[in-house]
């Protein structure tokens, strides 16, 4: 584990913003997809595991729970159910990421980076690369495109931003 990452601390929070979870996009996203099984299913599909039986085998999840989470992921628009037939086999279904599901990739990659930094002594054997086989990472940038440290990120409200620009 990188010792500098352990030593970094954020500045103390000197104020609390009063925004109910119903008005916070992060809270809404966690409410929709924050279930651990759903995140693991998305990981499976990202890694090319698209068939029910293989997901069940890999995850050790019950058929009922897997079926429920897949159905919810399809209803929410993260995955699409695609008919698939291998030669000589009956019609089956596989699952594919939709554009909405693929848009979660930066968040999932950030979670993976966090796990490598703080949960393991050795990095994961799973890596994510671009089409040129260069590893990809997730960075935080401000709206001007300038890279920002996690220690400089604060929560605020739209009203605070608007007031500042007036």
C-alpha cells in the first residue's frame, strides 16, 4: 500500500450543507445501484461475463437474487437483455451494458483504484486499458479541466456556486 496515500488527510470540514438525500444525485445513484450484488454484476458484464449461469457460478449468488438484480438492472436501463443462440443450442439470453451502464465506468474504475490503494497489499489482477492496451485511471478535474486533489474537494450547494459567481 502506498504510504503517502495513508498519510494524506483532507482539511477539516468547517460547515455542513443542508441538502436532503432526495435532492442529491449521489444519494439517488446509490439508492438505485448501490446494492453490492448489482455492482458485482456490472463488473461481471464489464469483464465479458454476459450469461446468467456463468455469473451465478462466478459470484456464488442464488438464482433468485441474480434474476432479481438483473431484472432491476434492465428496468433501470443499465443492462439490456439480448437473445443469443449458440450453434446447436436452445435460445438463451445474455446481458450487455447500455450507454447508461457504460457511463458508470468512471465511477467503477474509481472504486477499483480506491480498493487497490486501501484494501489490498497487492493490486488487483484485473486491469482496465484503452484500445491501445494502456492502463486507464480516473482523475478528478474541475469544470475548467484542471486536475484537482481529493483533499481539495468539498461539498456545497448550487446556491453557493451561483452566489459566488454573481
